[in-house]
C-alpha cells in the first residue's frame, strides 16, 4: 500500500496521516504569528490590510496576521519599541521624533507620502486660514500623530500656542466637542474625522490641511524595532511583499477592501463613508517623485524635507538629525 502511495505521488498525504494532520494543514498552515498594531481605531485607511488578509496574501507568505487597533501613533511606537508587537502602522514623522531621541525604530515603507492631517471646522464658521484659528478652541487627542505635529503647524504659521485654547479627548470626544460647540475645531484626518463629522451632522466641514499650510510631511507607514528587524529580515520582506500586494489590490478595488474590513470588523464604520475615505487615502499614496511606482517607495528627498521641518520647528535636535536612511529603509520592499 505504501509503495502504491509513493508511486502515485501521495507521499505527502501519507506523511500527514502519520502525524495526524491533513495535507492542507501540513503544507498551508502559516508559520509565523505576526501582530500589526494600527495608529488608531479602525477607519478607511486600514482597509487594505484586511483585504490582503482576506485574499490570503499574508498566508501566502507564511504569515498568520493579527491586526490590532491603536490609540495614537506615539502609543503604537512605544509598543513596537518594546517589542510588544512586530509591526506598527503609524505616522512616520512621530516615529522619527522618537528615533532621534534613541528609540530603536525604523520605517520599512511609507504609504502616505502627502500628509492627511488637518484642523477642521464646520464650513459655516468661515475659518479658512491658519491665522483665523487664533482665539479658537481646538479639540485634540494627546499622544496621537496630529497632537505631535500640531506645535510644528502652529510654529510654521507664526501662531503662539497660548493664542489657542484646547480641549482633550479621544476620537469620539473630539467629534462631540465640535458638534456641541464646546470646541470650534478639531485635529483630524481629511479622510476620517472630516467625513464622520459631516455624516453625523449633515453640515459641511472645511479642513485646513497641514500639507497646504507649510507642513507637508510624509505620514502613515510601517515601522519596526531595529533590533527585531536584524533578527527577522526574511519575515520583514515577506510582510512588506504581502502588504504591497494588499495596497495594490485596494487601489484597483477600493470597495472590495472596505467590504473585507467590514466583514472582519462590522463595527468599523459605514460602507459608503469608508469607501469615500479610502479613495481619499489613495490620493495620498504618492508625491510627484514617486508617481507610478509601487506603494511604500517614498523618495529620499521627501524624507529629508520632513526631517528639515522637524529640525526647524523643534521636533528633532539638529545635532541628532542624522540622514534619511537612519529613519526609512526600502531594502525590505519587493524588487519589482
């Protein structure tokens, strides 16, 4: 019987039976449990990762992916630095500030190469320029990426922080503060809070984008612990290969990406709103320097410009600036 099995090419099946497992289990079970911690509660820009998981791109690379929500880029950066999670998806400039102070962090790819950050108000408040923010109350979330960049935005636009009042709270608290009039504005992403605020009230929202107001920074990307990376280079390559495929699939079919996220996490949002947000997210994937290239391949010049802003406006001490390659490496991205 064994001879016949070998002759018919079923030796894998026999081996599997001998160890009490099916051929599929023996060959297809992902080898590495990997955790990706996001920058925030689930919203549109996270959908590609869920699509990649649903389509089996991570499993194809021997990865069993667990996607965890975050509570701000700074918090996720701390988790990656502590090796509590394998990968983080956060605002890369927030990581750069931590890395300049000694945190063992580096980005293996930048997805958002145009900043989505903004300070927004209802359109009927007629706040259109940074100078019109003076004297207003702004709702912020301490520790998230926008609160990290907010002082830079103010300084770049010659606004003293004492000229702005702030109220603090989580994502929903910020929205509630603006809806109830406790705050005039909030810090939010153009493809997230701006849409949620408009959907909840029926009132149009006007975002003042950081990118249009002197702070055009690279934004969301993948980060890892440098020491962990040195020991898991192959896993990092496999993860970035799967993530690249996931993003490319989401660009081709945003609706499928949103559906995949809602299938995994039904409370992530409303289909129509998430779809609008994802399409706005895709618009931020490339600058003119990287147009036509695969996702995550940020231009060195854009990283340098972000470093310059961080140095000029106090995020990084000039003595600890370093160079772009200290903060971002493209060595783990697919070669084609």
